[in-house]
C-alpha cells in the first residue's frame, strides 16, 4: 500500500515537472534556429559583392532564376550558392556564344 502511494506521487511529480523542461528545450531549439537564420542572412549580405563571376551579380529575394541585363550584370535568387551562380553564368555565356544570331538575340536584332 505504501509503495503504491509513493510511486503514484512520484509519477505525478515527474509529469508536472517534465512539461516545463520540454517547453524549455523547444524554446532553446527555436531560438537557436532563429539565430542561425539571422547569422546566415547577415553572412549572405556581407559576401554578396565579393565574388567574381565574369560579370557583376546581385542576389535578389524575389528572383526565381538567372536574369542577365544586356550582358552587363545578372540577378540571381538569394538562396543560390556561389557554385550555382558560377554554373548559371557559364551556361549563359556558352549559350550566348553558340547562337549570336538567334531570334530574340539583343546583340544582333533581326532586320
């Protein structure tokens, strides 16, 4: 009888104290995630103008794909890595050099 009463009191105390610890773990995890995102965004803003991709590249939040303005500058999505930007710019140059007289080419308009 005494063991049953002691174990029920112990389990009741463990249930009430466990909720506070679980909430604390969740809050710490959420705070760590928010801090990581903020630091990552600061890093991306600081490192935006430091790379050379053959043309000036600006990262844009609302961009979906590479957009080149008259072969002078490019806009890319903010979340792209440097390797993705390098490959996209290289593919743009490759495509531009292969078909300089293609329909819709801004360099040589059709007469």
